[in-house]
C-alpha cells in the first residue's frame, strides 16, 4: 500500500510510505525541497543534523540537499555574466528556498513532485528565468529522483546541478566503496592522486572529486549494518564527490553535473537554449544481505 501523509512540525513535512516494503521517506518542501529522512526496514539510510535543520540561518547537514544552479563554491563567491559580476554562495540557492508541491501519486508507487520557479530573489544573483521540477518516487527498496530543468529566459541559461546525500553510518571502518575511477582531485589543494579503491578515514576531513568516472554508478557497502547503497545517474552527471568529516556519523557520495567553478570555467557546464528543457535522474537502491 502506498500512502502520503502530512505532519506539521517546525515545517510542514510530507511522508511517503511503501508499507509493504517498510520504506518511508520524509520531504520538507519549504526547506529547500529536501529529503530529510529515508528509512527501510527500520534502518535509517540517511543522516540528519537536527540542530542545524531547525536553524533556518544555517545550511542543512543531512538528508539530500539539492544543488542548483552551481555545485561547490566559486572563488570569492562571484562569477561574471555579460560583463556584470554576481554573487552566488556555495551550492547555489535551491537548497535554501521554499519549493511548491504540484503533484502527489499513490498508484503503483508513491511520488511527490515539487517545483522551484525563478523570482526576484533568484534573479538578483542569477539573471535567468527558469523552472526546476523534482519528482521523488519511492517503491520497494528504490528511490528515484527525477528532474526537469527549463529555461524561460530569452537567452541561453548556463547551470550545474547536483545532489548531496548524507548517508548514515555508525562505523566508517566497516565501509567498502565501489567507485569507477582511478584517480581523484583533492578539492582543497587541487592535487590529483591515484585512487586505490579505499579512503584513509583517519583524516580529519576528506573532500575529493572524481572527475573522470568510467561508469554512471557508485556504491557503498556498510558491512556493519548489512546493506549496500547503489547510486546510478544520468549522463548529465560528470563528477562524483566524496566528502566526510572525522567524528561525524555520515559520508557523502554526491553526483554533480559539473565540477566547482564551472560557471566561470565552462567545464561540463549545461547550457539550455531559450525555451528548452532537459531531464535527468538519480536512482538509489538499497540491497540487504
């Protein structure tokens, strides 16, 4: 049975449930359209810092924040378009703005569609008219995140997009990764290193980007908790970021359509013609063993 319920806490929360699969998803449209929780068979798949989530002045650490119209940060948080300089903070504004729920489905699966439209606030930092639509589809052990990006401007619209999933783990030493890449770039030092297939999780922080992946998937197996999470994603996504902080019960595997600063460099930047749209998807599957 597929059900959508709503509850009012600090924010109105939509609860999507596949009762047969014991799969439960929580979405908060007004806090950046974010997925805050996904549980399967009573196991939390995602991490959430509740204190940061409750403080609207802070970015959320947890769930699955939406990155748009940039991924990562820009030097001095600035970029130039048509000779004018704009300020855009790290990961863009989509994760901070309220989204509107436009569709709910409970037949054959459970899904929720949300949209973000350009407004005076977005145009002040990103001078384009757009609509971004996200559909969260839940069925069995699978979460599908479908996206549609539309340019309503009279000029081409450049952007990058991404997701920032925070996966919960109680013991990082029990994690095993399958990442289809042979090297990565340290996002702090910009140095490129060979990837041996594992990470030195004793470091205070790991923030690396795989910019040459050979396949559109990655997975992490938590041998301590007895399941594997697999992410697969559309060709739009060119970059995979891994990030974690020592002492925190999370790790992040983030599909990005372009690397940091692409709005200035143009690297892997998506550019939509006036009136055009493009679609993408990210698929998350959990396998228990």
